[in-house]
C-alpha cells in the first residue's frame, strides 16, 4: 500500500534518496574488481598490502616502483602490464614475477605468485585470489586461525613452563659458580699448607736418605771387594787348571807347541794353529811359567779356552790282527767298521722293544691302581699348604743381607719417602681440583649461567644404525648401534649462533678424520623445551653433523597464554 505524499518536499527527497542508493550499489559493483574492502580495512587496490598502500594514491597518477614509467591511476589492476617491475598489476595475473597479497583476516596474511590469481584454485584462505567467480572459495581463515591459536597456546604453555624452569637453572648456575669460586679460594689456601708439609717431608726425606746412602754404599763397596777377591781366586784356580792341562810334558812351562795343540787358538779357522797364532795368545813369548801364565796369558785366553776337549786327539795306531784272528768291530778304524744292520732287522728290534715297554707299562698302571685303591685321594687339598717351604740359601754370588744398623736406616728412609710421596700426592690432587674448577669457571655457560647444569652430563639418541652421544661442553660421538668402536664427532669449541643469538648453537670440532676428507665436526642447534633432550641427528654434508637439542635454558622469556595473530589488517 503506497501512502500519498503529504508534503511535496518529503516525496521529492525520498525519490532522490532511492535513486542515490541504487547508484551507490552500481558503483560498488563496478569497483569491486578494483578494490578490496572490509569493515575494518583501509581502501586500497586489490593485492596490495597495507605496508605498500602509500604508493597507490588514487588521487594522482601511479608511478612504477622501479621508476620506469608513470601511468593514470585507472590503469592499475586493468589486467595489462604497464610497468617493467609489474607493480601496476598487484591484483591480477597480467605481470609475471609479481606477488599477490592475501589479507587472510583471522589467520596469517601471506603472498602468492600473481600467476595463481583467478586460476581456479583457492590459494588464500579468505578466497580473495579467486574474485572472477570461476570458483567459489569459502573463507576458511577463522577455522585455520583457531587451530593455529590452539597450537600457539600449547607452545606458549611449554615456553612458560620452560621459562620457570630456566629461572631455577639460572639461580642454580649462579650458586654453582659462586660455590666454585669459594672452593678455588679455599683450595689455594689448602695448597699453601700442603706445600709447607711437602717441603718439610722433602727435608726429612733428604735427611734420612743421606745416612742410608752412606751405609748402603759402604755395604755394597765391601761386598764388591769380597766378590772381586772371590772372582780373582776363582780365576787363579781356573787358570792353574788350564796351565796344568796345557803343560803336556809337566815341565812347569807352557810352550808354543803345546798351545798349537788346541784348535780354539786357530784364529783364521784353517784347521791348523800356526806358530804365530800360538805366540799371539801366549803373549809374544815362546814359553811362560805359571805366574806369567796367570798374570799375562790367562786373562787373554780365558774366554776362548775350551779345556782338554778342544785338544787335538792323539789317535794310537790300530794293530793289525794276526792271521786266523777276526778283528772286533771296536778294534777297527771308522773306515773299516761293519755296515749297520738292514732296516728290516732294525724295525723288528724296535717293535719288540716297544711291545716290551707297553707290557711293562700296563703292569705299572695296574700296580698304581692297586695303590690308589689302598690309599684314596684326600678330598681336602689344603693339607699341602701346611708344608713348610724352606727358603733356599743364597748363593755365594748374591750380596749378603744388610746389618741391623743399616736395615734401621733403610726403614727410616723408606718411611720418610712414603710420607713425602703422600704429601706430594696431596699437593697434586689439590692442583688437579683447582685446574678443573678454573676450567669450569672459564667456560661460557651463558650470560646467566643457565647452561651450567649441562656440564658433566651426556645425552644419547638412537637411530636405525647408530647411537649418537652429546656431552655438552665436552664431546660429540657416534657408535654403531649393534656394537663397535666409538667415533669422535668433535670436541667442544665454542658457541656458534649468530651475533644477535649467540647461544642458539654449539660447535664441536677436530673429531676423527674422515678417510680422504676433513675432520668430523658437529653443530648443535638449541631450542626451548621442558627437558634436556637430544631430539635428532643428521649428516647434511660429508663428515658434518647436525644435532637438535632442547633445554629449558633456551626459554628466555614468557609469552602470552592466549596468543593472537599480529595482523596488520586489524
């Protein structure tokens, strides 16, 4: 039902209003392909981010961002590439290598290659890249955003829990450093006391060793004199025996011809001792008496003289048997000895001997068995331990025991040496502790000592083939999972993160050399987590290994537990 106009002015105004509203809808439809609009967005050409909005001012001509050309603004997004850099077509696929900006309200904005605009595939979660109507893209940004925010919320909980753990690590690390500094100072004072004790023990040791050395040297010198006298007497006796053996005619002289009778004096080993060779050994004399032999000749020949066994045997002539007599085998010279019995006869004789021995052995075994039956073995073998083992008397060549006074001096010196050794050991132990503590104090455990707790620990990871081990601030190793030797993948070198995040990576170098390659090395990428854990190990390049390691020490700050997207469109 249409009411009549009461006042002409109102009717005219209403018709004018309807006409303007209709015109506005028409204009909005026309520019919908040119502009992207939302209730909270700033009006700008489609595909342009808010960051680049100032370059697209519709009130003046558009200048290509590379400065190559200037065109009327109505040619922006007209599906024709006017600029060399393609910046006049941010919302179409006209220009190659141009990027289209997806606002993705409720999720993360992103850019896609402009070639994907209106290609029938929904690349933006808000569907703005398919505005031609070829396909209908559902806005999935809120759904994806909800999933993303839930993941961020859970991650935020982990980060915040790790951050709280990190505060404990920081407090413990600082306390550990303070304790180490205190311990070093205490050890240095303890070392001074130990050094004093060591010096006193050294002085006592030297004081005890002086009379010990004097007494021991005196005893040894006396023994050496006795031993030398005994040796001289033995040599005189041996020389006298040798003289008597060489003096074949018993005239009290050893002459050249008697020396020539011993083949050990055949220097050139030609089977004959010449007069010159005999004279050399006799001391350039033709004959010597006993005293000359003992003092001059015997010292020269005692090492080569072999006694009567080396004398040339005097073979008596073998008498020929008279006619009608048969010579015995022993009376015949070697060349005329009868031949040995045939092998068969020898074999028969050997078999008979073996059989006789076996029978004799059987009888002995039976006798042994009878004896065993009469005297069974004792079950307890410990009775043998009760037998007194008498010490064998020392031979004449062994030095006799020290006298009681010398033994007491040796015992006192031994005690002094033991006390010095203990004092020296204590100083060395303190030095070792100080070095270890100073090494730890010199290690970079982070700006707040947050990584201090990792020192001295090792973490392992097993893969299909290998077992990897990381000992922070010490070493990285690899070993076969099913047994085998351990391979060094590097020793701790330093932190290796970028300048603005130095503690995000560790470097281990100078590991075992690869065959025909470099030394093995390991980079450890550090991440925030609620436990110390080696997450992964890989070898992206030959002999270069990469670990991923999580620790609460990397959770450096708290994050909101209800995270939102940092969206430039909002």
